[in-house]
C-alpha cells in the first residue's frame, strides 16, 4: 500500500537498463552476496541515477517533463566492468572502469536544462554507478568483473514511492535518445 503525500513526489532521472542487463547485474549481486553480506537490490529496481532531485511539488512535474524533453544526446553504449564499494554508506556497486564521456554529456545536459528552467537541486556531482547491494557487512577491494555492455537509447523520470515494503520505483516518463541529425 503506497504511503505518499499526493502534492509532493520524490523524483530522479535515471538510465533504466533493458531486462538482460538487469538480470546480469542481479546475478552479479547474487554472486557477491555471500562474500559481502548485505541486502540485495531487486532486479527490476536496478538503474543508474543521472540526477536526484528529491521532493518536488507535483504541480512542477509538467515543467520538469517539458524541460527534460529538450535534452538532446545521441544513443551510446558503455561497459560496467568494475565492482566497487562505498564504506561510508555500505554499498556495493557496478561501475565503468574508464570514464564514459557520453554518460557525463547526458548528465550535464540534463543538469544545464533544469538549471536554465529554474529547478534547484543540491550541488550534484555525477558518479556513474548501479547499486547492487546495500547494508554491506564486508567491504571488499574494488575488483574487475565480467564486462556488462549497456546500450543507452533513452533516459527516464522516476518517482520513488514509499510503501510498507520500502521504496518502489515508478517510471513517470521516458525520453528516447536520438541519433545526430534528428
């Protein structure tokens, strides 16, 4: 049963992987669960946050959607090939070993459009990662993993809805990335 204030939405922009990538990431999390002892993320919640906005008046969502529609970046692909950990918040995550310029281009374009439209958010530094495990009991050394190729053809606006079972994600809108010249 959702528990939410209907006038406010907790939202973020993200890359939402295709089902095969989600399953592969979930298998990786399952493989590391006995070594790390944490709480595994559900396969259908795995994503890469581009920009977390937090609580926003629902009345501002149409402008948010319109603004996001101005972002124009061509489709791209990247590889998640490293498992790393943040000890301060006990998270295990998958990340690219090398910087992916197209990822930063998309995140930056989104931030710039939102700032130009008057949206405020905390000084946000994009750090590409997919959280696999939370409440990790054993932090391991960062390590190489079998490469997981992710084709990015769109980005989404997601609402995080609190339920009795915790946060559930609902995709509010999806924007396709268009090849150059469209």
